[in-house]
């Protein structure tokens, strides 16, 4: 399932770690809690319970009666272009929990640099500068950790460095045309 959805009520089948959006506070939603799925994009599920929004990692999707949504078939890149494309594909599976647009189309990736770590082209170093839609967003550490985790899943990635940057400030103009249409901002 890779589309935003608005489910009916779902009762959690077990306790799950969850992150309060947009504060980024870690907590636990207890078994038996009623939630509504508002978005499932990439490998995370956004739910609402008792008026609060939470982000649940796809590893715990079974508590919602869903599969984990993780991509398993990532081929090992052999050229810089393949490595860069593999990184961009992984980044496109990362979503802002409040906006149903991936972080690439949202314009949050300011710089992507992929370099071989040796002459064989079998190992790659990746440097990413990214921003958030708002400087005060508490989800910064969570999104950067997700970006790092997903890039590290690519075979042959030896090093990943993700930096949050604030200059230039993010604005709607950074969104792709497709993202603006999808978000209803066009």
C-alpha cells in the first residue's frame, strides 16, 4: 500500500513504539488502542488516536494488520550513476509524516554526493544535505535517521553522512510540479 488513506477504526493488536508528530517524542501505543490510519507511504504508517498524530515504523505494521512495506530487492550499484540512482530511489521512500509527498519531490534534499571509496567501485560514500519544511519541526532527527538507515540498506554503501541544513530556507517553490499537484497546491 503506497497511497495516503483514511481508514476506519483499527484496534492495535499489540503494543507498538510510536513517535508523536510533529514533536518527535518517542512513546508507546498500547494494545487495544483505537487508531485511524491517515497515511501509509514508504515504510511508515501515520495514525491518529485520541486527536494526536503518531508515526509507526513499518516493522510494527503487523499490529495494524498490515505487512511491513520494506523493500528487500535493492541491487548493488557498480557505477557512480547507479549508486546515485539507488540512493535517490531509497530517498523517495521517505515521507514527511504530515504531507503525503516523498522528501525528494518535496524538495527537502539540497545536496547528494556519491563517491567511490576505492578504485573497484564496489563501495560508496554518500553525503546528503537536507532540510525540513519548518526549522522547529521535532521530526528532524527521526527523518535524518530514516534517510541514513534506508541508504545503508543499499549493498556496497560504506559510509553515509546526513546533515540538516537551513540555508536556503525551504519554501513551496522547492516542491516538484507533481508534488504540488498531489498536495493540492497547484
